[in-house]
């Protein structure tokens, strides 16, 4: 039964509405890949930039940790062509010449894994490497991260949990659906270097022998943003599901409840978790589960049912977190929500065995830490799902 579902998952990537047994998947993201990537690389800060910092009605690669308007140093590299084979680290080699599909830090160095991003058709690669960026920069709502995904303009957004279809009499009816995020993901490598300040003002560096066991320096997985159409003044709500997360343990222990929190003061509510069944997530089939270990191309899928969404909204609306708490009062009707943006996010924080620091605050592990992370994503897509 699982093999049948996996076969169906591959077929549905072609954009057909296909039934496997009684199951029906309908793809929401485009089924035709972009013919060129030249204008799909961007940089910005979500929710403080117009259009959420991403291209609308388009796939794009958003590099949030190299914003020339907000940082110092060589941060204009998102417009610089990268001509070494970044697939050495991400596992994906695009067609040659590589610079047609890659952007990155200059001067580039394959041996040093200088940062870069890849985008070709439905394949994306990301190399985050903090050796090549100022550590005192600010990324609103998170650590250094790259985001590959598709964003819809308000007029083009799909309802997240309901689909207009036709009954046996040919009459239009609204049918309840589950939201599905899926794709083939890979995390080939990550490294963490801890620095010790010397009397001459420089650092001596030691590489962590087991960086994936550290708590916090790297994560990679799916995300989605949903908007409440009945309360347009409220921020969208984010979903984040990690396929890879350092420090989760050799075998991920699935909690009964997913995590519900917000990313910055008066910012964005989000529900997060791993690939398992919680109050806010459902697994019907996935080849991969949440892991702290590096892995090759693996199919991941997660469902969010209408009831999962109601559970999340109820927890958000009942939250009490003081003056920093984002606004609440979201609709508890899943039919009120539209899908705004979805994709994958690779994120690093400057954490080591001493913890995680912020800026150049004395006594923290930052700027005395450097983190590198390489990831790949293929055939990332969003679907409607119904069991019949």
C-alpha cells in the first residue's frame, strides 16, 4: 500500500488530478517549470518588505541572510554569477554553463564552499556558510536562511482547505480538503566551527566532530503561509515542518502536540513540528521522518487537515504572551484561509556546545561560531487531498 502511494506521489507531480484507490490529490503549485532562472533570485526580509520579500505568482529563491541594505561587507552576491559546480556540496549539478542557474559569493571558491544558491526547473540547492558574512547582521524572525518556494498574489491564491468541484448532477459544490506539502529533500552535509579568542584579537578554530548532535545550528524542511481572509489586518500564519533538525536525537520522538509560538515581537504566529502525527499535523505516507542525521534524496510528505488547522487556531487564539504577543482573534473556520506562500527553508543559527548567541553580545557563542549547511530540494509542491 505504501509503495502504491509513493508511485502515486510521483505521478501527481506531473500535475494530474489522480486517484490512487479512493485517494485524490490535486496539485496547487504550477506543473510547468520556469524556462529561465535569471530573474528568480532575490533578497529581502519577510513581512517588513513589500510583497513579503518574494516574487509574486512565481517560483523564487529568497536569500534572507545576504541583504545589502541591512548588512555590511560583500552582500551583493545574489546578483553575482556563480560558475563553480555547487553540486559538489548540494548534490545537484545543474546543466552547464553553471552560472545560468547559480548565484553566489564573489570571489568564488569551490574548495572553500563559498555560499551560493541554485535554481533550475524544479531543482534547488543552497549553500549557507557564515564564514562569508558579517555576524552582526539582523535577520527579522530567524537565523541565516535561504528560502525556495512559490508565492501567489492575493488574486491568485487558492483556498487552503476547500475546493470548488461538481457533484454527480453537475452542480458546483465546495468540498473539504487537506493541505499537503511534499517534495524530495536532501541534506548532504553541515559543519560547525567553534572559535576561541586569542590575546592578539584573532580566533583559533576547532571543528565539531558531531555537529548534527548540537542543539540548534541547522534545520531544513517545508513551510507554508496561510492568510485569514475574514481578518485581513492579521498577519498570515506560518507552518514549518522540519525534515532535518540538529539536536532532535538519534530517533525523533514525536510529541502529542506540535509547537505553537511566534517569531518576533508582534510578528508572525507559527505552528511547527516534525514528520509525525500531532494535533496540528498528519502523516498518511512519507518515506522520510525527521532526523538529525545527514541524508540523500528522500521523499517527504506532510498533511494538515481542517481539524489540525482548527487545533492550531484555537491554541493561537488562547495564547497569552504579554506585550510582545502578536495579535490574535483568527477565524476558527478552515474555509476562511487561503494559501499565500509555500516551499522549503534551510536555516542556520550560530550555535555550538556553548549555546546560541545574538550579534556580538559578550559571553555568547556568537561571533565565536561559524556554521555551514548544504541542502537540496526537488519537485516541491502543494496539493489538495481528499480520501475519496
